C-alpha cells in the first residue's frame, strides 16, 4: 500500500479534505478505491484479515477499515 503525504494539503483545507485510498496490482494497474471517513496520517495493512489500520496523529486515534469487499485476493 502507498499513501500520499499530508504536505500536499494546505493547513486551512486539511480538516475538510477527502482521504482516499487507491488499490493497484503489482503491475501498477488500478483495481479500486475508497473514500475514508476519517483523517489518517499513517497506515498499516493486515493482508490475512484484509484490514487497514490508520492513525490520526492530531488526536492519536487509531481507526480500523475493513477492506474485505475491496480486496479480492
């Protein structure tokens, strides 16, 4: 998984900015995407359970995103 860093968003737009994830295969072909309902700065992926974890550094929250419907393999 790859994430763009938050430096691409101006500070005054940060809270209202969409946070999207895009999934690609190993050849770089786009597979699917989803819009997250929380701000996240760091991500980790559990491939066995198809769960992505995201951390919001501003309030130290950890969010869990079920990607089982997005990830086929």
